């Protein structure tokens, strides 16, 4: 099962992403803060996390750092309203797998998520061998 | 300024007066001897005409010189005031010196007055120029500007040392050379030659050397005398003071200009920072709702295979997605231009970019009766840049040109390359309404626009991009005479070394 964790402080954004990805046979869980996302990861075990950068409490970049420190095999796609050079540099330094800006192009996002999942599957197969 | 010099007239008159005086003197002696003859018959030979001739000759030989000298003195002092022109000119100079604060103007005034009244070949005012204190000619009489620009003496030059050591005395080349060792004379000669000087008049304020006047040796027929030295001494003092004041004034002015510049830069930076903050705030607050609107519309649209959508509904959904993207682009653009972009750089044919841009706007402009032409210098090398940024430059400049034209008109785009300095040059001219100076000053400010409903970011953004590439942009324009925008992009190695240029993800644009 392809599992996706959507983290955004806007519930409406979580909602339509959940709807969209569920229609494409993903299991989708949502969180509205960085801390909530970190708490959920051990239970949900997502392959891909869509992570908003600007959130109250723990922001996306901190959450990204924590996720990558603990679960290096989880793919994280940063989603943000902003694309300042510093933020992008920081995210890439922390190991973000992609960095996309709002408003989202769902087609592009889905393609990207699919690629990440396929990539993960490929890695697992090669690990087993 | 220059009065007719009356030397010749004076000389004739002087000779005449000397002659008359000699005659009168002779006549007086003769008369008194004649009177004496009555009492002393021994003087009977006085009546002989030969005696008269001898007396006059003797007088002419003995008394001419002293009389001549006497008259010269009298002329100098009382009748014609030989120095009157020089005196007047220098007095006026002293007056003007007090009124002139501009160093260049002051310098010209000084060297020209000196040069003219003393009939000099050359005269130059030499001043220490900050920051290194090198002595340079700031005004020259009888000099080519391009020649005297090349002349400079270090503060350690032998001549400057000599002036410091000897104080405010006029230095005469040949006399100085006789007083020093031949090595020193050699070194000094070099400095004298550089300034084409026979005489150096140092300018002192208290004990500080504020500069010097270098003047050529006087013409052979004109020797400087005691009175000239007196003049030099008197005026070198007031010149020195004025020069010092003017130099300080120009330093102050320079400092004020620099301050103004850095102030306006600071304001510009502050403005940019404010825009960045604003754009960041807007982006955050607006992009989320836009994302929701666009996202939900996309969910519906992507479901159309499963759920049937009325054609008009599908159209509406597409419009929603398109328009939300457009709205988001505004803030993104704002952000992009207040900071560096993450665009990828590649070798571009600017000619191609120009052609694409013209193709993009020419359909619309042809409807409005505006003709866009272009000329491109052959064999322009490719330019390493981000294609979007280059498009932005061309697009903004051409659009700006098109929009300045109200009735049918022309826009001409030129692409040029300077192989010597490795500079790519873009010139966009139009036959539009042109701009006054006060508009030109504001033209590149963010949110400045003369058109109703325009955002006023086009030229601002263009300038930001051009500056990021180390280039320059300027405009030449007059009201009703059209405008010419000139962009110069230099070759730089730094471009393309952006660490993000290869790794930054490209988001799909719908």
C-alpha cells in the first residue's frame, strides 16, 4: 500500500490533497503541525511526506530535519507558498527530495509522488537482493 | 579681461621726454654759462657754436642713462603706473578668489591671470589630490588638458621636499640648481621639467603646503624684477588661502554627494526589504487560499473521466486554475526580484531571445499600428544567463516601449557586442511620448508607473536583473521625442556558478 502523509496547517489543503490522492489509491493521513507529523510517522509509516514549510509551532524545515535524521528512507517533498533562495538552500541541505510551490499543480505533484514511491520500491528490491 | 598693453606708446613718450629734458638741461647750462661770460671774460669761448655742440653731446652721453632710468621710475610710479594692468588684474583676481568656491574655476582663474599678465608660456596650479595626496595639475595655462592630466608628483618628490624645507620662497630653477649637488639638481630637474616650470611659487597656509604654482621662465625680453617678486609674495598668500578653502569645500561637497548616494542606496535597499517582507506576507496569506481554490478545482477537473462535467463547467474550472496561478505569479515575481532567483543559467543566443520576445508581442502591436524592427550585429557570441531573466529584460523593455506609443509608431530593438570589453549591448528605442528628467529619475523605482492600472514593476525588475548580471541600464529621453533604453551586460565568470542552478527543481507549469 502506498502511504502518504500530508502536513499542512490549512485543513482545507489537507482535505483536497487527501481526496485527490485517495482517488489514486493512496492511503492518506493528514497532520496540521510538524510535531503532530513526527508523532504520527512511527504508526503510519508513510513512504512520502508532503510537508508545508510555514506552520505554527514546529515549522516544516525543523520537521524535515527530524524526519531525515530518524527515517532516512522516507521521501519528503517540501510544499510552500514561498520560494526564497535561503529556504530552498536550507531545505536541500536538510535532505528535502523536492521543493514545490503553491498553488499546486496536482498533476505534477502526483507524478512526483509516484516517482518517489517507485524509486523507494526499487531501492527495497535492490536491498533484498 | 585682457586690456591692450601700452608698452610701445609709453616707450615713444618716454624717449621724447628724455630728449626734451636733455635739451632743457643743456639749454639751462648754456644760459648760465652765457650769463657768467659777462662777468668773467675768460669764458668768451662759450659763444662759440662748437662749444654748444660739445656740451650737448657730453650731456647726452653722461645724463641719458640716469635720466632714462629716472623717467622709467617716474613712469612706473606715477605717470603710467607700469604695473597698473598687472596690479589691477591681480587685485581683481584677489577679489574673485574670495568669491570663487569651485576649485576648478579658481584654478583656471589663477593660472589664466598669471599667464596673461606675466606673458608666460605656461602656468599650472598643482595641488595634492586625495586620497593618496599625489600632486596633480588641476588647471593649466598654455597646457593641453590631456597633457596635464598625465602629470603627477608623489608627495615624496624632491621638489615637494624642497618646498617643505625652504618655506614660502619663490624657487627659480637655475638658481636652485646652482645651490644643490648635481644629483639633487638632476632629480629636481625632472620635477621642474614635468611641470614645464622655470619658477615655482609655493602656496603655504601657515606651515602647510597646500599646493604650488609652476610657471615657465619669462620670455627673454621680459625679466622679472623686484616688483614682480613682491607681487608673487603678496598673492601667493591669498591664492594659498583661497585654494585651501576651495579644496576643503570640494571635499565637503564630495562627501555630501557620497552621503547622498549611500543614503539613496539605503533607501532603495530599505524599499526592497519592505517589498520582500510585504511579498512574503502576501505570499503566505494569499497562496494558501489560492492553493485551496485551485486545488479543489483541479480535483474536479481531474475527475472528469469518471464524473461527467458540463463543457461550460469544465471551462470555468480551467479558468479558476489559470487565474489562481496568475494571481500567485504576481507575488512570486515580486519575491523573485527582491532577491536572487534560482534560475538555471545556460549559454543563450540573445538574438533568439529577442526574436521570440518580438514574436510574442508583435501580434498585438500590429493591431495597434506599432511596428517593431530589429537589427543585430553578426556573430554575437552566446551569453550565459537564465533564459527567463533574459526574456524578462527584453519583454519589459519592449512592452514599455510599445506602451509609451499612443498612436501608430515604431519600436526598434538593437543587439550589439563589444568584443574588446566583452559587453553585450541591448538598445530599445521608441517613437513614443518620451520622458522628462523628473520621470527618468523615478523610472526604475518599484511601483512607479505612468499608466493607469499598471503594476509599475517591469522596469524595476529589469534593472534588478541587469544589476544581478553586473550590468547597467540607462535611458535617454526627452518629452515627445521618444526614449532609448540601453542595457549593457558584461561577461562574468561568476554567472552560472550558482550551486542551486543544477539542483533546483523545476515545478511544472500548467
